[in-house]
């Protein structure tokens, strides 16, 4: 499903100094597999997710999605690929406050110009799955943190992605809610048949995945 | 704190170039608009005052003719009046350079050998050359240089149909005494001037020096008693007041227009200050948490705001001067053609102008930044540092704001119709209330119209709805566009309605086939006479079936100048030339059959309050003349008093005088253009202006368009600011909403989609600006035409709907806004998807 082949990401400062965010990272994630990545701040977790999502391109190596080298694609192609094949969940939810709950879920569908009736139906089904169908018309600011993250998960799953990428999905929640959200994430991705890579600080939460990888100073240990 | 002030100001310039530019631009354009108009206004009167100084020097009083000339036998009477220390006579006549109807000068006939220390003292020759050399004239160095003259050079000038050859006898710098004085004065001996220009026995002015210790008003009263009717005795201040009175409506309208540009500029300042201060809230939170007090923060922000304002002023003042220079010739032509005042030849800046520009700039920038500043200062340090979303204050206040605007407009309308109409500036109060209402409605309308759009896709509806998200940024730009479009629409309506009215009026009034005037007519008026032989020759033209004569003179009504035309009322269809708005049947009958009485122009009727059937007493050159008013006619030639009467009745009432213009009605089958050519050939060498009906109409419209040229400049300025405001607002939004844009990118929106998303926002702002602006503009047009115009000009202007012009303007605006929005949309489309940060959306 997703493969990294000798991927490195180097950032250069204005003075010319190099910082290696990722060093020679290689791995494979098969369809339906759930992988967690742990590491301290600055270890390269977000960089890895950005590369996997096609939001950025590696300085060296290749990122393959369904066997296709997305690093060599142009921005538009990567964007379209991301639209169809990937879902993203963020630590701070990143819901739009001026949209209702259901419109936030449907947002990727707006972008993809999906048929409105089908779009609304799927969004409602997803909200029902996470127990928020009654809040569909509410403004998102009225939701709790846990509820917001559930909405964000629904948004990520709207396009039936093959791969879900979650960057600290429980980082902004208390322990109890965090556990609930992670279990929900694991469950719905399994139901939808999507692979999942999630990044976390917590070893306890990381252990719930099929595999736990560690990232130290840009080097991946599996 | 001073060091921090300098550091943060430098950082602001580096990091927020667009926002800083927006603030500075807003102030600069506001200052430029207002100062350019103030410079022009000041110098229009300045030119007149300088003329007074240059010619009358230290005179305490001036005796001026109503006519405008008077009998020179009044001069000894002036000298004999108690309290008069000295007096000197003047013969003043506007002339044109022969063959150049557009180049006016003034002949100033003076007593060159008077022992008095007079302004033109330098013109005195040591010998008797001024008397013995025919046409001896002293000119300014600038005039000599412009025409390549030296001592001995000869040149021809014309006054009416008379042509005279003058000789440069001396070159004298009159501007040493009065820098703004006209360079186009031709000083010569008074007797020579009288003889050359058929003014024997006539004077135009006697300047008087009052004896030491004498009371000027008492001496003035004594002179009035001694001299009788036909002349006015005025102080220099009173003469200046009279000139200011003539110009007041014109100047007021220019000033009001410039205020609108200032208004629009203020919005730019508000938008950029808002965005800048909100972006820096974290910085302010740090300062406060480190112990900076609220007062220190206020002082820091005020100083930074004032620094930007200072930069805006530094740019705006030269821009304003440039604007004034660019429009100087056009305004000067209007002032001299329509108001018969001096041309504006130079522009002077006074300390007062600088101070007012600085005041306007600083007030503008502080006013624009006041609300955002207040918001920042009232927050506690933790709130400033907090990551949570700042509450959209404007969204919460949108409805009450709109209600307040409706209340202001309703109350103002009620006041206007109940009592306000009697007060001349009430129309401006109405206009301001309308604009405030439009501005107040914007936030609510954005929410009510765009906020309710159903979302179906990431399309134009999404773009429009997104404008509601950052009301505090988008609403000011939309409001600026609304004000600019409102002004543009209102003034377009007014100008086009006026033009249509003029077209109809001119075609009705200008009915003859050929018009004969003189090169000096535009400035010389009553003094630009046609000689008798020429008149006799023209009146016997075989091609003409009828000849109309026009004589023009000035009279006074309650101290105000009135222009009276004498024409041949007996000509068939003569009355039809004067479209009536009101009449008295009996008086009109007498007017038509017996050719007695007068018809007055609409502005004069409004100002004087005299109605048809009533009696109007005018002070003429030979005393008061009482006339019955037969009717009130539409008159758009000027905004001061005019009247028309039978030419023979005029001679009986006001005394004899030369004809000024002739009009020929040609026989059927005679081609007007061919007749014009024949007349030009026959009178080649004569300083005549001979035009066909068609050409005269063209000239009427040319003067009309020239009069409104400055208005168009201000319109263009406001539109540029508004369109630019949209562009920069989109740039601000692109930066403010970078996280949101990154979210869309991460969810699969392509760069092209982001580009059109932002362009759509610009289009949404434009659309609301157009819709509200055009609606407001129609209302503003009604105010301009039906409230302000009658109060200041007294004209009836039926409303005309200039759809084509408005459609053209809307298209231009749309293209400008889309072009302006392209760059910010491009910037936004390049937002990397990794821009998603910890900041809230």
C-alpha cells in the first residue's frame, strides 16, 4: 500500500546549515494494517506523515503509494491522489468553525465536486457511526474535544481512503477520551478496510496498533 | 520602550510589507485627495487676491463700476470727498492675443506719472515714451519670455471686434509685489488705453487711499453719497468676499467630493490596522506578561500608527500637489470662463495647508486604527496569548450596527423633510447619512446574503460564504467599494442627467444658424463689443432672413452681480428659446407684445425669491431700474443671476451700449457651414469667432465636460483605492487564512481550486459592492439633483438614466477587481499544505 524506499528529508537554513529530519527511512505498510510511530518532539514524525500524504517531497529516496512513486508526481497529481486515496486526522482537529458538523465532514466531497445527495447521505452515515448524527446541524464550536475529533475522523473517511494518516490524534484530549478516540479510529478504519498510520507520544496507545515503530532523530527503528 | 518601538517598527516594515503599504496608501490617498482640492480652492481665491494686491496695492477702498465702466467725471468727485488722501484711476480691459481666443491678458490703463508709490511704479519710464509711443506697454518678464518679446516688440490684441497694436516699452516684474499675481497684465498709460479700446471718458476702477486717522467705513459711505448709483465702493476684503461668494458652491462641491476619497482611504487604514494588530496579538501578550502596562502598550501602538501616518502624509502631500498641478489648467479655465475670475497661474502652498494635511493624515490614521486598538488594549495578557479563536466582534454587532444605520438615515430624512430643507448644507447631511447607512449595512448583508448560501461544492458559493468568516477584514473592503461605487454612480447620474438637460436646453436656446462673437467674449463679456459698421454690414447679409442681436451688461441685485442679456424679443419664436419653468400670464403677454419687463433665470429666481408678476429692482450703471418679472426660464449657463429682456427696452432702462453678439437665421436652402466660411473669408483679420449652430453646441458641451473634469479625477481616485483595497484585502486574507488554505490543500484541493476560491472571494466583494453601491448611488443622485443642486445652484435637472455609462463602469470595475485579485489568489494558491499550524482556523 505505502512504501518508503531510502527516504531522507533535509532542511537547509539560510546560513546553509543542514538539518536531517528523516534519514534513509524504508518501510512497507500493507492494506488494512495499523501501524503506530512513536518518538519525541523533533524526531521527524510529522515530516514522515507529510511525505506519506504527498504534502511534501523527499530530498532523497522514493515514496510509493499503490506502487506508484508519488515523489516524482507534480503537485496537482499528488493532490488528486491524496484526495482519492488518503485521509488525514490532525491533533488539533482543524475543523472549520464557520461550517456545521455535517458540512465539515462533507468538505472533502465539496472539494471533489461529489454529487450533493450522495455526499450528504455518506456524511450522515459516518456521523451515525460515531454517534453524532443528532449534532449534524450544530456549529462545531459547540462540540467537546472528543466530539470534534470524531467529526474529524468522519471527514478523513468520507472519500473511503485506502490509507488514513493521523498526527497525534489524541494529543489534545484527556487520557480517557484519547483512548476512546483511538479505539474508534482503529475500529472504523478496520471496518472501512483502510490502512492506518498514527503518530503518538504514548507507548500505551501505540501498543494498540498492529506494529509499533520508533523514530529517533529521523531514523526509523522497527 | 523607545528601543523596542524602533525594533518593532522595523520588523513591521519587513514582515508585513503589504499591510504596511495598505495603511500608508490609505493615508496617502486620503491626504492627496483632500489637499489637492484645498490647494486648488485656496489658489483660486489666492489668484484673485493677488490680482487685487498687484493692481490696487495699498488702496483702502475701490470704486468699481456696476456696468462695469463708469464716467470718468466721477474721479474729481472722489478726490474731493472728505477723508480721501489719494486716488488713482484705472482702465481695465480683458483682451485676447490676436488670433488666440484662448489666450487672455488684461490691459491695465494707469496714470504712469502719478506721484503715488503704486504697484506698477517700475513701469514708469524716465522719458515720455509711454505717452508718445503708440501702444506703449509694460509687460512682465514671464510674458515677454513666453512670446519671445524684447523692448520694441509689437503684438496685436483684440477686445470685441476692435484690434490694437501694442509695443513692449518696458519689462517689469509685477510679481515682486504679489507672487501670485497674473503675469498677463499689460500696463499702459490710461489715456492711451482709453483711446485704443474705445473707452474715452470711461473708467473701470478708482482706487482710494484714505487719509491717516480717517475711518474707512465713513469715507466709503461718503463716497457712495457723492458718487450716486452705477458704482460700488468696496474694501479689498469685500471684493474678495464677493469673489469667494461666486466660487463658494463650486469649491464646496469639490471639497465634498474630496472628503469621499478621504472616507474610502480611511477604510483601507482600518482594514490594514485591524489585520496587523490581530496578527501581533501574541507579541502584545508577551509584552504585557513581561510587565508592560496598558498605557505603555497604548503609547507604543499610537507611536507606530502615527509613524505610518507620517509616512502616508509624506507621500500624500506631494501627490496632492501633483494632483492640483495636473488639474490646475482645467479648474482655472472653469473659474475664469464661468466665474469671470483670474486664472490660476501658479500654485502656492501655505503653512496652513501643510498643517491641515498633517492633521487630516494623523486624524485619519488614528481614526482608522481606533477600533482595532481599543480591542487589543481591552484584552488581558492571557487572552492575548491564548490560542483560542478571537471572537468575531463585528459578526455579533452586525445586526445592531445595521439597525443604527437605518435609524440614522430615517431620522435624517425626517429632519430634512420637516425642517432641514431650508438649510443649504442639509443635502450634504443627507448624503453623509446615506453613506453611513450603506456602510453599516455591509456586515449584516454579508451575513444575511452570503452567510445563508447553501453549500454544495467548493465553488463560488463557498467563496462568497467564506467572506462571512472574516467580517472584520472583508467588510471594510466591501464598504470602501460600496462608497466608491455609490459616489461614482451618483455623480454619473448627476452629470449625465445634467448633460442631457443641457443638451435639450441648448438645442432649444441655440436656434439660429450662425453665431458671431468675438475672441475676447469669454472674458470680456459686456466689454467685448462689436463695432457699429460691422454690425450694419452683418445685418444686411443677403443670406439671412433675420438677425438677432445680443447685448450683455452687468447689474447688481442686493450687492450680487447679475448678468442681463438684451435680445430681439420680437423675432418669431424668440420666447421658445427660453424654456419657462414659471410665468405670469399677464406679465408674459406684456413682455411678448410690448417688450417690457424681464425674464429671469431659475437660479436667480431661487436666490432672490422674486416670483413672476413681481417687481425686480436692479442697480444699473445709471441707477436703479425696476422691471416686472414675466417669467422664470431654465438657465444652466451659470449658477448666479441672469436675466433677459428686449434689447431696445434694455437701452431705455440701462442706457445705450455696444452689441456683443449676433445670430443669423439663414434663408431656406442656405448652408450654415458654407455661410460660416464666407463670413470668415469676408472678415479675415477681424477678431471674430464665427460658428455654426452645430459648432456652438459642441463648444457648449466642451465647456460642460471641462467643468466636470476634476470630478472625474476624484471618482477615478476613489475607484482605484477601492479596487486596490479589494486586492490588498485578499492578500491579507491569504495570509490570515493560510492555515485554512493549507487544510483545503491537505484535503485534496488543487492550486487551481484555491486560486479560483480566492478570486471568487474578490468577486463576492465586488458584487456586493456593486449591488449596494449602485442602489446607494441612485439615492445619492436624487440627493445631488433634488437637494444639493437646488440649494447651491438653483437648477432644475430631470433625472436621466445613464445605463450605458453605468454598465461600462461596472464592467471596468469588474475587470479591475478581477485583475487586482489575481495576484493575491496566486499567492494563496501557493500556500504549502504544511502551513497547518497550531493556530486555530
